[in-house]
C-alpha cells in the first residue's frame, strides 16, 4: 500500500477464545500492541496515515496463547507497488499480481520480473501465475514506464 493511506485491522473473535490483541513486528518494534502504534476503535485498530516504517508482520494473539495467521503489510513511499495475495498461497492455486501507481489509472502497461529476470508484460498491469508450485517462489517486482519500479 502507499504511504498516507488509511488502514483498519481487526481480530474476528469466535466463541472459543476471548480477548484477542492485535500485535505487530516492524523494524522499530517487537510484539507491539495496537495502543502503541494505532487507534483502537471497537474491535479494530486504525492507522490514519500509514508510513513506510509501519511495514511489518501483523497478527492477533489471545490471552490463552493461540495466535492467528500472520499478515505482511508493506508500505511504500514510492509511486509504484506490486499487490500480491495477503493469505498464504497453496500449491496449485492461480495467483494474480497487480502492478499499479498512486497517480495513474490501473490500465497501464507493466513489466514484471522474478529474481531480476523479465517474466512478462501486460497492458492492464496484471500477471497471473497458473497452478503455482515451489519453482514459482522468488522475489517479484514490476516496472511502469515513466513511474519507476515497485520495491523489492
């Protein structure tokens, strides 16, 4: 996501465990609770204007010990981002990556790279990887002419 955007994170509680706490690890904090970096509102934690140092791993933790799946949040100060699925991807799934800019329409030609090697070009900014496997693991980024490239 782009710097300056609003984000709201929440822990959906079920009947089996009460008292979930939203936490994060960033380059500046370890296991920090919402009150230390956001504004608690009902069952959500809001950040009114995210900054690059809000990038990190976020999760919910219960008083009884269990924790939720972790979610990566990446905030860029640049103008190009590569959006990927937030949930873990299973082998055999189709995965769509979206390259977009902060200031232009989403239907702009993007060039995609995996581990620094050209993998494709698309006039709508999308790249779909069919039936992903371990061989698809790697560092993806994209480039939009005149706007720059996404963070690595």
